[in-house]
C-alpha cells in the first residue's frame, strides 16, 4: 500500500496522531482503505491510541472524519453500578435489538456507516428513503447515530411491530446525535428537540430517574420489558457528560443463546459464558426464590440445548443450516451492489429465492438470502461421522 | 539454565530426539528440571515432537524415562465412532473420576507421577502404603497407570464407596500397564492377569462387545452408570492395538458444570462449551422426545445457574469461596512436605483446620485445606461494587 500517496501530515493532524503512529497503524493493518462508489476512505479496523474502532476518514479535500461509535459498557448489577456511575439524574431509554448506524453527509452525499465503519449500500439507500435528512445540511458537523431494526435487514433480522412498513419490516431510530469529528454528544433534550424539529424518528425516554433510586425503577422497567420480549435499556446522563451504560433482560439473554446455539460451533463459544454470568448476577440481585431461579435455569438450559439439537437433527438429515434473511431492493442493480458488499465483508451467502413483488411503491425485488455458517455444518457432519473430540 | 550440565547426547538418544531439538525444548521452557528428595528429573511441560506432555527423564546413571500418559480422545457419538475406531472386539471399562497416576520404580525407589509429570509426595506415600509393588521388581520396565479416587485427595475430591478405608476415602485402581520407556500397553487380559498375580486392584471390564453392536450395549451401560451417578466408560481394543476412547454420562457433564460454576470466573469459561455440546449430541443420538430433552435442559441450566448464584451469595456475604479437601497424613513432616509441593504447583491454599485423629493405625494428622480461586472471588466483589463489564 502506498502510504505516501496520502496527505499523511494532514490526516495525522485531523486525528491528533503523530505521522509515526499513523504509519504504524497502516503497517499493522489497523488502518485500511476502502471505497464506496468512487469515494475512497480510510477505516480503523481496531481502536488505536484513542481513535475508536470504526472511525472513518474520507479521502476528500476536507479529509472529513467520522468517529467510531464508542462501546457501551454493561452494568452487571443495577446497584450500586448506576449510583456510582452517574452524576445526578439518569435517562432510561429502551435498547433496541438491531444494528448500530451512523448517518453523515459528506460532499453533499448521504452515507450510512456500520459499527465497524463500512459504508453499507443497503442501509444508505434505506435511510435516504425513510428519512428527510435536511438536518445534515444545517448541521453538517453532526452524525445521526441510531439503530436500524426489523426483520428485513441483513445483520440482525428481528421483528419489531413498530417497524412494519407494509411490504417491509424495517425502521430507524436515532438514539444519539454527535459531532462526527469529536464524538461529542448533544444533551438528551437537545437531541430530542432537533429530532422533533426535523421530524426524525428517535428513541424516547421511558423514564428520567434519580440515580439514588434508579436501581428500583430500572428493575421494574426491565421486568416489564422482559414480559414484552424486548431487549433492555440504555442509561444516560441527561447532558451526556458521562458515558451511557446498558442492561438487558432475561428474555434477551435467552434469545441471544438461542441464536448462538443454532450455529453453535460458530457462535456458541463466544456467547455462552457472558450470558450465563449476566443471568447469575440478575438472579442474585433480584433475590429470587429457589423456585424462580429454577425457572430461569430451565429457560437458560432450553435456550442452549434445544436449538443445538434441532441443528444437529437438520444436518443429520442432509440440510446445510443457514441464517436466513429477506431483503427488499428497489432494483436489480441495488441487489447486485449489495451482494458485492456482502462478499467484500467475507460473508458466505446463498441466494435462496428472488422474486418480484408489487407494492404501493411499484415493483420491488424480494430476495431470501442465507448466511452460511461453515464451521457448524462441517463440524457436525464430522462428529456424526465418528470424528473424535481431541 | 546450564543446558550443558546434562549429558545432552545421551538424553537425546534416549528420547530419539536430535540435540538441536532438545536444546529448543529447553529454550522454549517445554523441558524443565524439577526434583523430589534429591532425585533430579527433567519434565516435558507440553507435548513435543512425539514426546507426550508429562514425560519424565530421571537424571540418574541410566537416564530412566517415564513417558507421559497419552490423551484419551472422546467419542461425541457412539455410532459410528466405535465401529469406525475399533478392529473387532471392544472392552468396556468404567471410567473413574479421580486423577491419573503412573507408578514407577527407579533406582530402587517408588515414585507416583501426576499426569503433568510431577512426583507427588502425597500420592507416592499413599501408593507405597496401599499397594504391594513387587511387580516393579520383576518388571522394572513397566509403569502402573491408574486412577487415584476418593474424597481425601487434593486434586479430584470425589466420594467413592469402594474407596472407603475406615478413616480415609482413597483408593487406586490400575487401568493400564505400559512399558514406561516406549508407552506400549499390555493387552487387557495380560494386564488383568498380572494384577491378579500380584494382588493389585484394577478396573474390571464391564463388558466385552462386538464393535458392530457396541453402540447399543454401551448406551445401556451409560444409562445404568448415569442412574448410579458414575462418570462413564473407556473403550479399549483387547490387544491395545488402537488407542482407547472415552464417553461420559449426562450425570458427569452436569457434575463438571456444577464444580466449574462454583468457581465460574476461574473454571466456567473453559468447561461450559464442551459440556453442553456433549449433551447436544447425546440428546440427538438417544433420539429423545421433547419432554426428555427438556429435562436434560433443566438439569444443564441448573448445573450452571444454581452454583453460580450460590457463590455470588457467599461472596456478597463476605465469604472467600474455596474448594475444600481433607487429607490424612502420617506425620507432621509429610504434611509440611505436601504443603511445599502445593506451593511449588502454584496453588493458592488456605489451611482451614488441622487435627490429630486416632485410627487403628495410630495417630494421624487430618488437615482441611481450601484451594482459593482468586479470580472468582475478586471479580465477583468487583461486579458487586459496580464495575462495568467491558
């Protein structure tokens, strides 16, 4: 890679890094070049000297920077974690189970960046269609950070009633507006005011509570969300002066395990320990009776074992298991572009069905795509054929 | 380390390694020196060029070699694994849940080596007391490989009725006799004949079956052992012409999880995935109904969650959790020697109680020792105090 082809000194200045560090990031392949429709950009594949993973530098005149969305840490216990972490008041927002997107406007073009910093053609098109993004003309220095949710997405296909759009289940909710070059967040109220003004969908607070008693109220909210089969909460300082923290429901822990154990040799090992530990601390903190704890244990055990055996059965019957998702495209061209992007992402996919559908917005293409988990398929076959476990 | 102090050429010849490789093993700290009562020996900390982990070279005139006990691979499915692996007949032996020991006689001294190749003073003394080891005078080239079981041991304290010896629950059962320099096993019948002749305790076959139908018979045996709360089976070729393989009960998978999740931040992550996968394949192969599978899932979930919450509760109440074992020593000196050995093994222990007991063999020392799992204790305290999960 021709590092010298870049205006290294200017990029370094923009990122507040030394040229030496910048070169190091290139050499270690932490910093890599990618492009989307002729627009070249550099992308941090990992966190590096204070620069977040997923940070992007557009290789334009300006060298526009879009900082990566910071990791949201998790509370393992509500008390005293919330009390220790926050200053005074705590905004409780619902955590949606989709994928994190940053929307920016650079050189008059709208881009939707995934958490890892790729410009996703599918998402870019959907947000341009769903949203009126005038806000980015008035505030070009901002990025709109939010969750893309719904069944018809290629990353976290998960049904949300509120994301129903007739022929498509997909929706975007802003949970943060940040200065894209500094990662500084607007206070919660200002973010909501701006969203209202520009008529943009956003995540609304479930409650604003005092940090001293927050653990009691958050527990009640979590219990309600759990019954409704929702993911959990993100807790925020009203002024975004300290970083947000998250906490998820028993329902989500089990759903995570179910998906992971459907493809257990690919995902199981990374998912299982953290989920069961969250459940352990929740059961402790909620002072469960032995009976309640046994119900939780049964849920956990079933979330692990049942999908695993189902997958073994399928593979034993000759099926190759895949995670299927259905996407809607405006044109054949959009579909092709997306497939090219998936291949670039090193996803192994299998197009299971493509059909034209008539919608109130004209003819669309509906594609059923299967994401293949090779390791799970191959290892199950191998053990069913008598391979020994080493 | 002064590599040149050893007769490198002779050691290399004994192990069928080049001097270059031997030096490499020293440099990489795969090969290390240890000693037991003036007897210096070299020890392979890892497998290296065909030499098993736990292999020992006594630094005496002879350079006596004791090869490490080979890893026993695991069947994940009974069919077709057994049929594929074996030649004709299959000897089914019970797998005991203790620790693997090799007993050798070198320069007129008896030594008991642990799986990793340390001469364990506790075990060495016990086997010298329990067993008449004349066999090693007549067959000095053999090592007696077996399982030390029972509640009163420092590695796998697990009660076995048959190991009851009045004031102590401890017993040794030979499951393999090997040439210690070549690792060649005696045929099963010869091993049993020799054990009978020298009046040594050994693991008796539960059945000898045909490989074509073994999966049916082994399943029945496994179901019986499961009901009795026993660990599982080791399957062997009668002539030991192919390597043994093991298969364990549902009961054992759950017991493993229970122990691991009592000290979950130390042991949980390494144990959980393999255990649940074994259960998944067993449930599949045993063609369980959904109802049966849910009972298995409940057992699994409880084996994970209940000990975890119990430990969190204890730590929350100010306790430091430890794995306790009670050992019987003949003398104060033996006790001190064992403590020195534990420290050398880098075990963090806490002596909880020491008392003299009167036995039919005179006064003994009974010590209650706690093995401390620092990570579990420290991490729980930290999360209870509000540390975020990164």
